């Protein structure tokens, strides 16, 4: 007993010490996104409810998470996976967040945002940030309020940041003040479609000068011609408010233009403490008397959506921002820097300052946490579809849960092949051994960072390297293998090891990446899989997602079972014949008759009136020594002649000249609204319909049925607004076809579909003020787009939209976007696909 008692007492003391230790004493394990533990059974499959909130800024109140975003949208969740929208957009009066929106935010709208310049036809309220300020003094003298800092914007530089207050997080919020303006000029000036005098005296600068806060305007704000110097100074948008470790309140903001700036705020008033004098920081960065201290960007290089988070575990402030443009073709991507001070300097892994040294390529600056990517599902792999990935993920916020130690990256994302649709996404963040954040490859599904077994890491992975560049190109996954001897083989070569409970260290092509291994939910295979995420000292992120272990024979069998060409009993367009399956297995094709279909899938259709023709395609699948063969009988249908179904000539009326369909009806600014007026003027041939930008035409239901049709029309737009339709047809709001003079693919004229988010871009944008002939044909999934009789786009797999007899049709309007403004003439609808010479004849004959 005497010899056992000291051991017993030692164990008791150790236990008591462990229980008494503070939570953060878990050290390096806890500060990287959760407490480690023994491996546990996989949790249940997660469930998700999606929501669209652009530029989401996250805040937590009680047990509920909120995201507030652009265009007065917001949603809430209790688990970061299932979201519910509670706002009503730009509704006014009766706006959920702002009550009488127009009257409440009139102080900001006087400068920018409401039916003005580039926001003509609506509002432009962007990127708010909401937080609880216990020090704020309300009008009734009480302390404490939820404050929402929003942006009102009319152009890429004329914007303003204002804020409003509420005792309730869900509003309504009451306007307090407009605190930062941009885009002002030295002298009187006006933007197109605007009555706002942009002279600097029409901002809050005059009041600041009168009160002695500023001596006057900074002459460097203006170019030699008096315009706003947006090379050096910011666009006043994208505010983010945060406390530093000493309890001081700061606001960072800025978008493109002159870069990202920061101002300290007065905690009781919520207003900026303007520096009052110009100067420079010890490391040479700009301090402006009004805009504050520059912390990132400049020289009109892309960079927006700043978000700063202080992390007590590392004693760093982390600055997140997005490079690129938010559209699906804009290459939006998330970058991060860090600093010991809230006002900088912020640097990346290589010590490069976030403030650019001049008009240089800025892609080498900052850690690129995430950009366009696709974990591509290849033939033979579990699940359906093309795989899992994002397009233009960005404008993020970050939430740190002190109770669990988890960090969350919250952002919006678009998706490969789905156009401009966007949704909120939440990914866990982890800190690597060097104190830099790495993002989990898959969205948050309740996973925990916990101890992993080395044996579970060995195997084949889909592999993505995000690089540093940004473009609309998508980084597609390749394959690597983590081998038992700690080497890496496959598409890249190197070595790997697990350090600690879950730390990952991978050396690839001479560069070492530090991160973590974590098990996550793969929504494509619908399974929990091992992943890794890591970054290099050069700021490049890599991701891996483990594949199921399969033998060579099983891989060939999986590919053979999965390989399909769809319905081949009535082929009307070229076939996509895959040449590679999972793990880079080879698929080779042969054909019984290349005159019908070639070994590359090119189809030759018989002429109209001929009989269908047939052939057999044979696929040979090989992987290592294993081999399998699969055949596909192909029947190719003859071409269908195009016959005129309806002709709206607009000769002073909306009648169908063929008398096959009823006349069109003037409507308001949406497809289901009443009212509206259509006028008539000199057209391309005879008279043309005049669309005033607030009206449209409802055409008869059922104008098009089936999957073979053509549309021909002459257009003379007065202005081009993004997404505005000219010819629109829909089965329902989720399945539609739209002829768009200025579409989301780089502003190009295009045929756009929301069924599978199909972009048939013409490679140009038709001009305003002159006539252009547009036509498109659809024939069993083949889309051809013509401009002035010239073929500009040809693509396969166009969605079959008009599957019902009562599809709806309209001219100039849809359910969502600004109406068309300009002239329209000679709308012709055909059953069947016009041939190129027929389209050329329509364009050459003027109708």
C-alpha cells in the first residue's frame, strides 16, 4: 500500500490539473479548428437546405447564425447547413430590414444606389456587415444596438457606406448616417442616366471641413481633369466592422480601384474617426485624411470584400479578400494575408505586402485559399453528374466558435455548368503548423478535426492544385497516390507524412505543403471520405479527396457498368465519346460505319425525307492488364425541314401574320404583370415594335413544342442591361430559354437556358443604336446561334425545355430582370431547325 499510494496521488493530481486547465490549453491541436480525439464512427449523412445570399456576412445571435448579403437578402440557420431566408429583397415600403426602404435610406440614395446610373431600374444596396455594438448610444439614450453597415452604389466608383441601427437583429433598421463617399469630382459632373452632381461638396466632406475635421479636400483625390482618382483611392463599398484585441472598433472597406482601406470607429456613435491629416505608415503605406490607412491592393487591380478576424491563439489579424470578378466567368477567388496590427502591414506567406508596390500583376500576392475547381467525377466512380466544384467562390466572412474551437469560412459560390445561380457555402478552416488558415475541400457537414490512423491515409486521391492565377478556367482534379513507403506517385511526384494527430506535410515537386487530414462528407459519392488540405510557403493551396480502394478488375467493371451514351435510338447531334475513365483508365472507340458516326462521335444526318441510318459503336476499356468491351447501337434520324409557325411583323399591331396563333398582349415589367405599353416606329421592314424599358409582350402559350425549333428576330437596342431578355420561353421558372443581347458570359450576346445553365455565347455583343439580326436553332439538343447571318456558336446537349403544350412566352421581359429598351422587328418562329443558308437569307433580306 505504501508503494502504491504515491502513484495513486500522482494520477489524481494529473486528473485535477487537466480538468482545471482552460480550454485553449489544448495548444496547437485546439488552435487549428477543434479538439482532437480518438477516431469515431462516421456520423449520419448530413442534410442541407440551400439559400442564395450574395456576399454573405456571418454573425451569431444566441443559437442562430445569420448571413446578411447584397440586394437586401439574409438568411438564418442553427447548424450552418440548413438555411432559411427571412427577407424580401428590394420591396418598399414594407421592407423586412429597412421598412420604407426608399425613405429610410434616402440619405445614402441621394448620392448613389436608387434607380440611378448603372443601377437604373432598381436599387443597388450591396454587401452589408451586421454586428452587436454594446457601446452604441441610441436616440432614446439607451445603449446597445445591432448595426448594419451597408453600401449604396451607382457606378464602379460612385458609392457610399451608410449604417442603420435596430434593437432586433432581424430589423427593421433605422438609418443613422452615411459615413464614407467615393467617386466624387473636383467640379460639377454627372454620370450617364443620373442627376447626381458628383462634385465633392455634395458629400459629407463639406460638413467635415466646416467642423474642422479636415482642412479641405486632398488634391490627390482628383486627376488632372478633375475626375476621381480611382487608381489610388477606393470605391466606398464592402464594409467590415471588427474589434481588435484591445477593444477598439475598426471598419475596413474598399473594392477594386485604389485598394482596401481601414478606419477606426467611435464605439458610441458608430462613425469613423477620420485621420484628419495625410501621411504614411512606418512601412510606407498611405494614410489619407478622409479614407484612412491603405491595407491592400491599389492601381485598379481586382480586390474586394475585405474581412478581418483577430485570432487570439496566434495573435494575428487575418485579412481575407477576393480577387477577380464575381460572375461565373470572373475567376473570383479568396485570398488571405495576416498582420500583428489591425491596420497592417498585412503580408502573405512570402512576406509580400498586401498593398501593391505599383501597377503590377497582383496574382502572386496573397495565399489563394480557393478558386474555380472541380473534383471531377469520371466514368466508373460513384455518384452522378460531373462531380463537385465551385465557380467564382468569394466575398467571404469568417466565424470563430470559441466553444468548439471551429473556424468557418462563409461565402457565396457559383457552380460549373450552372451559369449565374449562386448559393451560400460554409467550409471549415483549420490552422496549419505555421499558423496559416487552410480551407476544407468539402462544405461543412458536422465533421470534426480528430486523430487519424496512418493506414487510413494510404491510397488514391483526387488531387487539386489551386495555383495563384485567376481566370474563368476551372482547376480539374487529377490523381495521386499516397503510398505505404511515404512516397507520392501519379500526376505529381513527392513524399508525404502525418505529423501529430492530424497534421499533413506533403512535398510535391520540391515544394512543401502544410495542412491537415480530415474526414469529410463527399456529396457525389454520398460517403465520408478522407481528405487533406494544405498550403505551401509560396501561398499555393492543394486539396485531396480519397477514392475507394478498388482492384484493377473492379475498376474496369465499374467503368463498363457506368459507361453510357444516353438514348441512342434517335440521335440528331454529335456524340460525346469519353476516352478516359476513373484512375485514367483508357476507353478506345471503333465504329461499324464512319459514314453514320465516326470513332470520335461525329454524326452525319440523312437529308430531310430520307430514312434513319444505323451503326454500332464499340468501346474497349483497359486498365493495367484488365480489359472489357461494351457496344452501343446508334440510330441517326434525318434532318427535319423548318416550317414557319408564327410571324409577328409588328406592322402597328401584335398580330401573328400566319394567323396560326393569337395576338400578343402588352404587359408590364415582368412576365406576369399587367399594364404596359408597346408603341410602333419605323422598322427594319415596315414598322417595328417599340419597347420602353418598362413594358413587354406576352405571346400565346404553346408557341413552341418539342425539341426542334428556330427563332429569328431583328433588334435595335437603345441600351444594354445585364440579363435583359428579348425572346423568352419557359416551362416554369426553373426551365427556360432566353435570347439575351448582353448576357452573363462576359457581357456577350447569347442564348441562355436555366434548365441546365447553358451558355450559348456569340463571342460578341450587339451594338446599340443599329439593327442586328439574331437567330438560333435547336435540333434535338444541338444549339446553333447566328448573328447577322453568321454562325457564332454551335454546341451539343442543349436542354429540352418545351416538353409541355402550354409553355409561356414573352418578348422583352421575364420574371426577374430589367425589361428590354429598344426596337424589335420581324419575329419568326419555326418548327424545325433552319439551315445556315436559310438564316443567311433572312439576315440578308432584312427579314
